[in-house]
C-alpha cells in the first residue's frame, strides 16, 4: 500500500511539473505571437490576449519586452568588406 502511495505521489508531482512547463512555454509562444503582430503593424506597444508587448527599434537592435522582462533581443550585425 505504501508503494502505491509513493508511485501515485511521484506521478502526480511529474504531471504538475509538466503542466507548469507547458504553461510557461505557451506564455512565451503567446508573447512572441503578439510581438510579431506588433512588428507587422509597426506598433511599439500592443496588448492582446492578456499579453502586453513593447518593441524598441534602433538601427542595429530590436528589443521585445513584456511588462516585467525582456523577451527577445535581436542585434543586426553587418560585416565590413
């Protein structure tokens, strides 16, 4: 009986960990989708599906952030001949 309890506990803990990982991945995907929409529509701030994204563009850098953290930073590097 104790073995069954231990196995059940381990399985439930792994299910919980996998759900948390899936939630985080879906959040990141949603942030990137909103960022692509903002970039395509040439907006610096866009809110959709509960996600608020801010874009900062310079000549060599594109920074994508949500309200609390940087999501993605793209740097344009050009080689000099």
